[in-house]
């Protein structure tokens, strides 16, 4: 059949996350074939402080699981429902954590956002700078109109990060998360949100990773 008269759909290149740079950081896609990325992911999701505030439905306990999780993230990138980024220092390449947009709904242009950093990167503004970068990217162009991070009640560091990035505390969601290490009990969560029409927050100078 002549290509000019074919009714076959045109090939659509797979979605690829671009690098996002700013505030002393570089955000890029996780590479499930990279040993360093797999080790960072495993460290992050097995860290006691992460596990204190998060109870994943499928806990990561070894390198195989740490490799499969970014692969699932890549599939979400491909179908347009997620954008998981590895956080690294712009000059060092060191990977101190993760920030990502997930559950992207084209209607009504709403998505969730989450973040974590390794112990050695905490207290240096890494999560704040990464969240600000990813929010700016998400709100640039035809992306989500509303981004929503949530966290277990009592997680002060996550709450402060959201607030510094312009995500307003909108209320408490009762029984929205699993209790620490349990799947038969629930705890409350704080909901934050920011709209594309909200003013860009002022970011104070912070230490670099």
C-alpha cells in the first residue's frame, strides 16, 4: 500500500523525560540498568525514616525489586501518567533522592507529587529545590493544573517542604494512609495542593548537595 494513502497511524516516538536543571540540581530519568541508580533506589526505600512515614503496598527489599520499580516508572512515562526523576547535584552527579509526578489525569488535569532524599542530603534544602523544579516543569505547557502532595500527619519535614514550595495545606484526610508497617490499620494524612495559577514561591538560598 502506498504510504501516502495508508490509513495506519503514524508512529509516535516514546516519551522521554528531559533533564531539568536549576537551583544547583539536575533532575533526570531513573535508569533501571544502572547499578548506581538501583542502589540509590534501594537505599531510599529501605531507609528507616522513609519506612516510618510510608508503607508501600509492595515493599522494596532487594536489588531486583529496586530495579523493577524504576521500570514501572518508565512505563508510566511512556503512557503519560507519570514523571519520576532522580535528583542529583548539578556539578557532582551524586544522587541524593527522588521527586516525581504520578497519577496524571488529563481530565481534570490533576496529579500527585512525591519526594524523598537520602539521610546525607537532609537539612540542605534538596527536597525543596527539587519539588520547586518539578512543579515548575509540570506547570509549564499543557500539563496538570493541580498538583497534590500528601504525607502522614506528624511528618513535619515533608509538611515544611510542601509549604516552602507554595503547596497550601488544604486539610486532613482521615484514614488515608496505612499505619507504619501495617496493612490492617490506617492513619490520617495532610493534603497540600498548588495550582498552575498560584504565584511562584520565593526560594531562599540553601546549601547545595
